[in-house]
């Protein structure tokens, strides 16, 4: 009987990291009218990892009407979008290695899908975060709030 209790305790302790890592998933679409389907994404406070899936439901190619999903602190959004124009399509219109980018997908064209999975443990509950499309000129219309908690 002691061995069974010890074994059960060992299993519970070993499984604890897997149980506590709660993944959360969000699906969002973008279209040829430069619109996201969501203006706000709410993530539960107990999520540790988030997966965002972006589907481009338009028909235009990536070079004409590409979309991506970028997460940053709200005050950094405009500066990142402007700096991204110089980075070009090959870099998904984002400055390479820029620490202001919390997470991002690649740029996709019509009928394509992409996703990004990232850890939110270092983000602040109630912090001021926004998501946007970094394709030149899109961020002014294609943006929204990212809320934790």
C-alpha cells in the first residue's frame, strides 16, 4: 500500500508542470478590405501560452494585400509599423530582431493561414498591448487590443 501511495504522489508531482501550462488559442481573419475579424482579443489570466492563428480570407496575393499579426506594447505600435516599411516584405515588414515585437506571424496572401505560439508569462495582466498588421499602411485600420485577465 505504501508503494502505491508513493507511486501516485510521484505521478502527480511529475505531471504538475504539464497541468499548469495552460495553452490558449485564438483564431482571427483578415480580408482584402484591410479588416481583422476581431478588434479585441481577451486571454484568460491563467493562460501561460497563446497560439494565434491568422487566416487571410481575401483573394489578393501577398505582395498586393498581405497580412500578418504582430503583438507589441501599444505605445510601440506606430513606431514599429513605420520602421517595418524599410525592412521590406522579405522581413515581414518588421525590423529584424526588434525587442519591441512580442510575437508575430509571417505575412500571408489570400486564402493562406499562418500561426504563432508564444509564452505570455512575462506580460503584465492589465498591461497596454495591441496587435496590428505591419504591411505598409495597414496598421492604421488593422489593429486591436490584446487583453490579459
